[in-house]
C-alpha cells in the first residue's frame, strides 16, 4: 500500500488518539471534554506526513499547531453531538468497514494491519479513528443530508437555467481557501478576516504554492489536501462561487468572495470537457417469482419453479403461467412483464442471471432476497436515457450543493455555540 493512501486515511479520521503518558497535559477544554497534548502531537505527525507526501512545504510550527488544533476541536464537537444523538458504531460494523478498506487495497486484513504498523501507527488507534469517522458521517447524514429536500420545481428551474450553457459540458477542478468568520461577526472581525484573505491572495499571485498557503491559512475542512475540491461539473460547484469559477481561466486566483462563513479564495487548477449524452443498454424481460412463506419452504419454491420450467420447455405459454403462479402480483397481471429496465433498476443477482441469457432464452431457477425466479430475456436495445439521466444528475447536484452549504453552516454554528478554553500560550 502506498504511504500516501495511509496518510489520507489517517487524515480523514476524526481523532488522532494516543497513549496518555505521565507527562501528558490538557491543551484545550471543549465543553465538558478535553484535548490532550498527545492527541495534538499525534495529529501533527500525521498531517506533516501527508504534506510531505504532497510535496507541500510544511508551515511554521505555531501556524500548523493552530490549524490542527482547530480541526481537533471541530471533530470533538461533532463527536459530542453524535453522543447526544445516540449514534454508535458497533464492532461488527467497524470490522466490516476495515475489511472493506483492506480489500480495496488488495490486501488481507493481516497484511493491511502490518502495513499500518510498519508505517509507525498503532492499529488499535487506527480502528478507533475509523469508528469515529463513521460516527461523524452518520451524524452529518442525520443532521444535514436527510433534511435536505430537492423539489421537482428546483430540478425544472435548474435544467432551464443550464440549458444551452457550454459550461454544463465541462468539469472544473478548484482549490479553495476559507478565512472563516463567526456568526454575527463584529466589524473588527470582518476587517481582520478580509485583511488575512487579501494577504493570502497577494502571496498566491506572487507565486506562492496554493497548497502551502491553504495548509497555513485555510479554515476549510480540506486545507491539508491543499484545498483541493476535486473534479466537479459546474452545477456541483458551491453556489457561492459557481458563477465566478465558470468565468475563470486555468491558474486564475479569485478576489475574496464573501459568504456567511467568511471569505473564500478559489483557484481554477484544471479544466476538462465532459459528455452529457447518456445511452444505456435496456432489457425487456419477464419473470415468475415463487416466494418462501409459512406454507412454502425454500426447497418447495425451487421445486415448483423447476416444474414450471419443464412446462415452459414443453411449449406452455410463459404469460399464462406467470399470471397463474407468480407471487409478484404487479408483474403477474402483465404476464410477468417487467418492461424495459435500465442497468441498476433490478437487484444485482437478478441482473447477473438475466445478462447471461440470449433473447428468447429462459433461465434456470435462481434465488434472490425476494425468493426464487425464472426469467426470460425478450429483447435488448440501446436507449438514449439523457433526459432521465439529466434529471437524476440535476437532483444529485442540487442535493450536494445544498448539503455542502448546510454542513458548513451547521459546523460554524456548533463551533460558535461551544465553550472552548485554550491551555497553550501560543494558540
């Protein structure tokens, strides 16, 4: 496993807990909890490693300590909110997640553990960091994402607004710096933040590395990734600077962009084209389903379908047998007809079995979570699904944009409402 991947995993973890030594001390009080010097030291080690992997110059020690401590405070506040909401991740779910990470890196669990320990990290600490990361993900889902609603009118307006827009066929890669402000900021706080943003822009336009300035100055959650927001289509860009970004040339650095969160600076790092036409292979099929129930065992369901298959092979009509025997009452009334289906519309096992068939062919009995099936593939076609695809993507874009805005506002709110006392002289 590449070291860069390990640093990425560890950076996105929520706590850099470390064994508490006898000389450990409290460096911040966050409501009723504390942050220890060992936690800050451990997180600093991780962040420095990540910055080195990115070939980014490490900021001055006091600057980096302030940046890292603030992120520890935000993380602690999120964990506190999760605890109040009763959000837990048990060992079974955690183990499944870690096994999935190992598998994605083409390793066994033992190999993955060895790779982490060989890089100098405690695997038990890594496990708990992943647990906390999952807890915060669930918290954001509950507090923000599931409360974000996208209406059909919003989708219609979005499609109308972007109709004929050349930018809709482009993807933008932005780098971002946030100089944050508290809610109800005083004029003095606004002036200070604006001055800090202006100074950062002057430094960037003089040739400074965006990654380095982001690591030293940005209050954004992706500061230690150089402020990289990744590839996004125009509708996916945060609404506060979407119009500005689409007019920028590659390498351009924006003036300060004011929002309720503070002052933003963006750079267009890269630009590429994208295609909107979406053609899918659709399948027309029909099936017969026998469900398991109190009167029909698993073996009985399979046997019944095998008998129906023999009758079909003997020339009986599929539609008639489906109407008489299928437990899928919706399709049974249509002779088992499922209509034209696009990839992903049916459960994976059903699509897998259906994909093996030639037009006109009937499958052997197979099982899904719904029961036992036989399916007949009737036809296959290439279908231009662009309209449905664009509506689906529009819904996704709008939801992500609103979620991002709401998450930023929610984090700012819990930070403003928290009691935080620093115990370090240089913070």
